[in-house]
C-alpha cells in the first residue's frame, strides 16, 4: 500500500486554505478611509492608507445569545510577578476567523500587499511582514462589541497608569483592526508595543477620530489560522522582565493572546518565523483603559 506523501498533503492543505480565503476576500470591497504614512520592513518611509469596509462579511461576530461566553477560560502565562499575559481559546469560531483573514486579504489585494504599516514606526529589520490596517464604520462595528462582551469578564478591570494610579477598563475595544500577514520566512523580531490613544472611524465615514482620555493597555493578538490550515511556525515568544524565561504561544485558530503594552511592565515579545508555505494571519486589537472625554480628528 502506498503511503500518503507528507509534502503533497502539505501542498494540498496550503492550496485549499488559500483558495478559501481568496474566495471569501473576492466579495469584500475595501475603500481608503484615511491616507497616511508609515515604515516598511527595512525602516523605509512610505505611503500607507487606513481602510474601511462598508459591507462586512456576514460571518463576522455578532451579539448572539447562542454564544456561551461562560465556557471561555483565561489561562495565565507565567512570566514573573511583574509581567501580565494570558490566553483565551475559542473566542472566535473558525468561520469568524476565516472572515477576518479574508478582510486582511482583501485589503492587501487593494494596497498591493504592502509591507508599509500606516502610523507605525519600526526600526529596520524589526518587522518583516505585510500590513493591512482598517476601521469598521461606526454603524457596522458591532462585531468588535461582540468580541469585547465575550471576553470582558476575563480581562483585568484596571491597569496602572504613568502616574501610578489605577485606570479603569474602557467599555469598548479600540476601533483599529491591525492585520499582519506573515509569508514564509517572515517574522517580527523582539520588541514591546507602544502606547496608543483610542481610535475609531468618524461618524461621517471619511476619517478617523482619536478618543481623548482612553489609551491602550493590552495587546490582543487574534490568531486566525493554525496547523489544521497548514500553518507551520509563527509562534509568539514572550519574555520575562530579565529575559531569563520565555514562553512560546502556538497559533490556534480563534485563540486570543493578551499582554501588557505601552507601560513600564510591557511584555517583550516576538513573532517567530513562519516556516511553511501557508501564511500566518493575525489581527491585533487594543484593549483600552481610561474614561473617554471627547474626540478629535486623527492627525496624519
């Protein structure tokens, strides 16, 4: 009996997954919300746009009583007493994960698979991947509210601010969905995530508003595919404060990895290299803290 060829099986899995995401992406029509600039993989400056998607895929999360958030569990990652990180599995269904990956692919098709990330400044060689950042329109941002309500009971209710006082959890996720697509050989070298204000599409649908009084407290990395889709590599490595301990988090479809950002106790981390032909899709969304005092147009 002839045994299956592992290489052929991996190639077939790659083709099937990519065909599914490309098919879903074909029905998504992004448009430029705000022209901006940023840096590419080698520190070069360039034009980069923020997008929006007026008609979101039907499969994206909704406020749905059939989703039992009480089944979700938070698992803390041991990095020492002064570093906070945890994972929550099954926050997104496989269909929801594919829909978000398709949003990324549709934007990348529109921006020429750009490696320049809008509004992001990274040193040469730190970030090696493709970037697609977008804001859902206000009337269609309920999928972010659905995600927030699924995990609200599991996340820290406050964080320590720059002055040492406790800042309360904000009632919404940040409105920016930052996709990064890692092709074979891509990686994100060691870094910590900075402090960003809250942001969202403006009511007119032609720009972005900053939310005054609200800042990012945790990074939420949503893994949108995994080994079953043919993904190889792409783990996220987290370090303790002194670098003597590290933990590797394996991408699992629907999993959320959370860790502190923009603070003295921010978690040093890296996106390890993708080693196979299936790209890694992820979405970075900020968990916000503070009290919103108003809005102002985002400067660009």
